[in-house]
C-alpha cells in the first residue's frame, strides 16, 4: 500500500461548527427569554390592567388569531414588499452616485454639503411632505424608505471608493485596466465592504421609517396593524405586532445581512476567517 493512499482522518469540523452555532443561538436568545419571563412576573405580580399592558398569554392568543384569519401574513407581505422596492431603488441610484463622488473631487465637493444637510432629514421626517406629493399609499411609503436608505448607502460608497489606495489604482492602470475594467475589477470590489455595510445600516433606518409611515399613510402593513389596534384598545395586538417587527428584523439582519457583510469583508476587506 502506497503512502499516498493513506489519509489521516479529518476532524469533524462540521460537528464543531454546528455546536458553536447552537451555543451562539442559545446565548443570543437567552436575554429575550429572560425578558419574557420578567414581563410575565411583573404583570402577574402587580395585576396590571390589560389595557395598559397585556400578559404573555393574551399576546399569544392575539397572535394566533391574526395568523388564523390571514391578516398577519397580509400585513407582513405588504411591509416587506415596500421595503424591497424602496431599498432596491435607493441602491440603484445611490451606488453610482457614490462612485462618482469618490472618483471626482469636484462632484464630491459639490454634493457633500447637500448630503450632510439631507442625511439628518432622511426617513420619517419626509412623511408629511411625502403624503402631499404621493398621497396615502405605496408611493409615499416607498419615498420614505428610499430616503432612509439612499444617503447612507451613497455616503458609504463614497468612503469605500475613497479608501482604495492610489498605488493600487495606478498598478491596475499600468497593467492595462481602464474604464469599465477599472470600475468592475478594482473600484467596485474595493468599495464593496463599505457598500454592504451601508446597505445593512440603511435597511435598519428603512425598517423604522416604514413602520412610522404605515401608521399614517396606508391601510395595510405592520405599522397600520399597530395603529388600528390602538383605536380599539387592543394592547395585546400592539405588543404582538411589536414582537413580530423585532423578530423580522432580527431574522433579516442575522440570517441575511450580517453573513453577507461578513462574507464580503472576508472576500474583499482583507479579513481572514478564523
């Protein structure tokens, strides 16, 4: 038997990785479970009025009702659809603009003061004028989400392009890279870690802006569900809606955005996976 035919057994890395993920999930969920337990103890101990704050059982019942009658799925679908459209439009416009600002000192000097001014107005500050321009509905909410994401992604794209070392650009140019090749092989890959970070941050702003806008400018969505429940003093529905909003964001951030950001930084951000 040749020495090449013998291979030492490999450690069960998949099992170790799975165990680590399980432990991380338990550690992540432990504070949330402790909060639920504390919530139930306080409500029961002090006999809190359900109109002020419901107990856990009432919230669970309300949640099952919204699932069974289909209203929860309808509200979630409407909210996620608006976020997807508004965010996609913002990314499509902000990345090219951020790249242009990063490559041109003149464009950057002209637009930076405007970005600093409008960045503090992004999101829910646009709701009143958005309803005047687009009415109550999809257009107004999409506009609010667009503003929440646009400035964050554009500014992070600018930072990403500006952080690419000039010697690297010159080296690529000396090897014949120019125009489209320089953009797709050097500029965008170099700026991508910052872009993904901007998208992740912008989506957080968009999610908060969405809920606020839906309370005012529509008749369907998670924000509207909270607002409608308030009119009927159904605090159990309000609390359940808040929990759903938080869970959806945790799932999006933990299972989609955070891994995407980490993978991007490891691939183009000079960070090695340990």
